[in-house]
C-alpha cells in the first residue's frame, strides 16, 4: 500500500475512533487519546501508531503512555501573573504561547503566529502560556501569563498521586473516562480551561481567538465556553499544517470559525476532515512573510525523535550526491525550541557529517535555491510557495511526509526510503501571503 493510501487509512481510523468515543458519552474534546498528533508522542499518536503497526509497537505504546503520566509530575503547579489593578473591560481574548524573545521593552507582547502586537489590537486581553517561564517586570495591563511553577525537584510525585486520585474521583471510577482523562494533555486542558473560563465569567467578552492546533486544551476550552455563553465566538487561526492532518478532524470543541490562509488547505479540510464550508474563512496569511528567505538552509523540527534515522538518511543523501551539489547551508532550529540538549546534539552531528562530506557543498553550486527539512515542520509549505526546491527527510513517512493523495497540489518524488523531494503544481494555493495584512483588519471582515 502506498504512503498516501496508508495516510488516508490512518485518518479514517481516527474518525472512526472519535465516533465511538462520542457515542460512549466521553468528552472527546479533552481526551488525550483523541489528540491525533502526528509529530509528538501523545497518547493519540501512540494509538494511531499501534493500530497502524500492530504488536511490534506495543512496548513503545506503553512507554509513551507512561511518559505522558510522568510529565504531569513535572507540571504539578501553574500560576497566573498579571496586573490586577485594571478594571478595563475587554471585548476579546487572545490565547497564545510566549517566550522571552516575544516581549518588547515596553512590556508589550509581539505574537509570532498572528504577527500582532498586544498594544495594537483594540480592546484585547492576552492570555499567554509561557514556554520558558519569563515574565517582564513591566508587564502590560492587558496581558496575563500562565507559567509552570518550578520546584526544587524536577518531579513532584506526591502531587502527582493527588492529581491522579482527583482524576479518578472526577471520573466516578469509570475506567473508560479514566482512560481518556489521566494523561498530561487532558490534565493541562483542565488547567487552562479553569483559568480562561473564570475570566470569561467575569467579563463580557464577545470572542476568543487562538492559533489553532486542535490541542485538547483548545478544543476543551471552546467546548466549555459554548456551555456557559453561546454568544462568545470561538475563532481559530490555522497557522500551520502537518503532512498527516488527523488531529484537525472536525469534532467536538472545533472553533465556530477557522481562519485559513490557503485554498488548498480549505479543500483538504472539507474533503478529508469533514469541516463544514461555513466554518472556514479564507484570509491572507498573518504569520508568513513573503520576503523572508528560506533558501540554503537546513531546518530542524520541534520534535526530534529517532534522530539516528535522520542522520543515517542525511549521510546517504550526501554519499550519493555529486561534488558541489549543494550550497553551503545554515542550520536553523525550530523557533519554539530553546536550549534543548537533544536539538544541540543533533545539530552538532549534522555539522560533523557536513564536514566529512564537505566537497558536496560549494558557494558555486548550481542548486542554489534549495533547502533540507527534517521531520514535521510548517516551513516546508512556506518554502515551496517561495519556489524553493525542497528535500524532506523523515523518520516515519506515513506520519511525516506529504503525499499527493492528501495534498493533490503536491508533486512528490521519493529519493530514498525516508527522503523525498517536493514541488507544487501551482503556486499561491497553500499560502496566500499577506500584503501588510493585520489581525485587526482580518477581524473587521468577520465582525
């Protein structure tokens, strides 16, 4: 069976599972097993892999579930930080992620997904999930930060046991409900929902907007908002797309409106993932910059699993390439990764291979307009729309590579077992690059 047909099979399995969960009256919006992520080792990913690969994946399946529970032990406490002396009423909530580098000297926040400053969106209240624990000393009044409270020890097993007992009690000892609720993503969904719902009850918000990835905390929050106030408009922005799009199946907790910046993306969401046409809104891209260069670069993904396989495949590519075939590349890490030991090791190993095969690289290479991508990264679509030749190295083609069956606008050529080259049949359909477009202008078109 081809990679594309296998991918369709995986998506159909995810759809079937969601239907069964909904019939059993389990909340699929918060279920960790219903987060069918294709790039991170979530319970949903583990289940899809087990269904696809069978018993050989069983040990890895158990390991992933155990790690997911253990993750709770290092995230047992979250705190909220904001200036509580403001009584200003806001019209909209923007929920996003933050790093230290996203804050400006005036205490405002520059969002990389919406390309929007927190001061420039009228009547907006920003709730930010801190990825590195940073909080500026002059934090603006319209910003709240949710951050993990770190303890002396990395893992707090005492609180983990309390959290697990609380989960079992809240599920009324139902094994099915416990099975869907006992893992980290469900626990985190509960944390975020409690904080945001409290703010929604205290203010008369008209809408909530977030960069949508169909994570449990997003779907669960949208679902709970509808239960307390149906007038609040839930809006997601589809800022990136993975090759295997199973996490984006339309289901409980999907937003009222999904902002999408490409015709081909809308076609795929409708035809493969059951999205109603009225829920999809075509816009110019807020995130991607048409003038940003992606050429002559090697991109490292956010999740680096099985990087030995990445390195083996990269070595094969260099071995079989003629001299001076590639330009001299710059290695770029994923923007959401900060000081990762694993990523740093992988980068150094890539540099070693590039040194061993240094005669494959030249400033005078005829292949100047080319880049290499590892694993799952949205930058592939961005590069293709900029007419850059793309080489994609995967560790798991069914879960990580693009196929013509899901993406008809793609031209795919398999160079090796885990290596592919991509081109597009036509341009401008995956990303409609914004011409000085802003989030404020986009929202005016909606309301």
